[in-house]
C-alpha cells in the first residue's frame, strides 16, 4: 500500500529529475516552443516540494492535489494548467484514503490523464505529453517499471511525428524530427514514480 509519505517522496524525486534535466527540456523546447519548458517546470516543482515541506498533507490524494495547485500557480504557459490538472485530478480520484493500492493509483492516474486530454483537446499521436502519459497509465496496472518504460518509449516516439496541438503545431512539418518536450518531462515524472517505488521495495 502507498501512503502520503510515498507520494511526497515521488514529488521530491520529480523535482530532482526536472532540476537535473531542465536544460535538456529547454533545449527540446527551443526549436518548437518558447524555450522555457525546463525552467518553468524547475520553478514549479521547487514550489511543490517547498509547499509539501510546509504543509505535510496526510493523505496521498491531498499530496497530489496540493502539488497540482502549486504547479498551476507557479508554472507559466500551458504546462502549469496541464500538469496541475494531471496531479489535481489524480489526487481527487484517490479520495481521502490514508493508503491506496497500486491499482488505485493506476485508475486515478488514468482519470488525471483523461482530464489533461479534455483540457488540451489532444489525443495520443498529436505530439504532446499524452504520448507519454497514456501508455504509462495503461502500463501502470502491470508494474511501476512497465509504466516507466512505456512513458520513455512514448516520448521518444514523438520525434518523427508532426505536432497537431500546442505551439509546435504552428510549425507544421518543421515540428517533425524533434522530441516533444512535454512528453519528455512526463516521462521524467513517471520515471521518478518508478524510482520511488523501487526505493520503497528496497526499504522493505
């Protein structure tokens, strides 16, 4: 079972991953976006970890809901609302339970991903974060590592696609040949989840 501490550690791991990869994310964003994806997410997840240290929510759902609120209020551009919606809706779907199962998280994450799709009006294949998140949510029912692999493969598979949503879509065929930065950062989020789960297993 997964408790609030597990989810706090996931958000901390996500902050570390984004901080380490911020320059790469911004580099991916330069040819097809505003060249600020990495810096925006670094600021957002720093705010998340600071808020969690200050408030220490008692349930998994409350941890993710707070994290989502922080991302919406601190991350510029489209990333804040999209990531914020992902975590808030996932947190709300988890409810008020003190502990949740891996199956509970898989179902809740799918709800969060569906909310992102609705907000952005996108679908898999549009060269967005959904190309990493949808396969990850589907694979999470199998294992955390399967979700990590699915997200990474989904992000990499955006490279040959032409963007159909977001700012990159304005470039038309020139968006082909570049990995989508939102998919790349989504893969980092799922990878952080898998590392947190792996660390928990070792601790047990």
